[in-house]
C-alpha cells in the first residue's frame, strides 16, 4: 500500500509535535527523571544510590550511601578532614524543589570548609517521612562513616513515625523511571493541578504503626537507641527541633516536642529549638521587597 505525500506530511507533523512536546516536558519542565527510591529490609526505603538527575531545573545528586551528598570514601583519607552526619526527613531532604547547592547541608559544608580551612563533609541522610526507626536502621547498616559529629533534625510528629514496610507509593517514592516525560506529567501531575480532568491518584502519607501513645512509645525507644549509639560512636551529638506549619499556626507545639526534649535531657544530649529562627525567617520572607514597591 502506497502512502500519499499528504499522509506522509501529516505523519511527519504529528511525530514532530509529539517529539517536541516530549523534549519540552523533559528539558523545559524537568519531568521524566524523578529521583528514585529503593526498598530496604531494615531501613524500609531510601534513595537509590548513585543518582545524578535534573528535576524541575534542580540537580538531585545521590551518593553511594543514598545521601543527598557528593561521594566520599567510607573512611577519612586525611586526618585534618572533618565529618558531620546530619539525619532527618523531608525537611532536611528538601525534595526535588531544592537544588543540590541550595541544600542546608551543602551550604554548611561550604561555610565550614572556608571557616576551618579544611575539607568538611556534611552528609545529608534523609528521605521523606523517615522517623527514628529509619535513622536507627540506616546507622546500623552504614555505620557513622568516621563522623566527628551527628546532628538530628526532627519534628514533634517524628516521635510516632514508625516504619511500616508497606509498598511504596509511586507518586511520592517512585522506584522506576517513567517511560516518557509526557506520560509522567499526564498521570502524576495533571490530575493534581487540573482537578476533575482525570481521576487523581491517591497519595497517602506513610501510615504509622500503632496509634497514639503506642506508636510514640515505639518511636521514642528507637530514638533513644539511635541517640545512644550516636553518642557512643561520635564525640558530638545535637538534636534540632523543627516546628511544623500546624504548630506555627497554632502557636504551640505538639506533645512529641516535649517528649523529645525530655529524652535528650535524660541522655545529656543538647536539644536546640528552631522555633524562633523559623518564625523569623518566615516573617522576613513575607516582607515586601522595597526595590519593587
């Protein structure tokens, strides 16, 4: 069957449009390259090691240990090197909206390297919805990597955020790369931003094992074990308490905040409230720019 010249022209035009849309979605919007997660029998899940992808115009770099940190050897090669391992969840991780250079851990590594005139490695050990059980399992799996200090960034609700080992939600923790950037946009983001056009896929938060005090009791035991191990293996340990949007709006913190502080006191580990710095930063960000008034 012979295809007419007109039909060929139409086919060429359609293919060109499809290719153009795919290229725009991939390189213009940053779709098609989500940072991938992998399941783990003890940690529950973590970023797939050894990734370097561009997402929404931001570089997402994941090293061999599943950290959002450049690669570094397991043990120090230079006695002058300093290492700080920072544990946390989505607050520390920053998500795909945060470029590698804009991560708090990246900024800290640069600033300390300049101030101390030495190589400083700051590990970003985090993932969305991690809690004490995840941090503890990670430390047991990878060790403390010759850390000179360990910092934990946590919020009140983390005391009850326990691993469930449930299947990962592909919309929050994808494990495979989408076939096309357009396909990802249509299935993952279009239902979210154009309600009613397509049925939206449910995106439940990671469920918590147990309820109320039972869940928190388990989480506090894991948190205590994690902090005890950190203090035994590293010279310095700090816990930074990060307020949630709900707490800031309500003007008060949830019970997990006090429980975490009390645990730190019992273990003689410094706990630092970030409530005032966060409030100050939010107030500053809300001020209009005088240059455009």
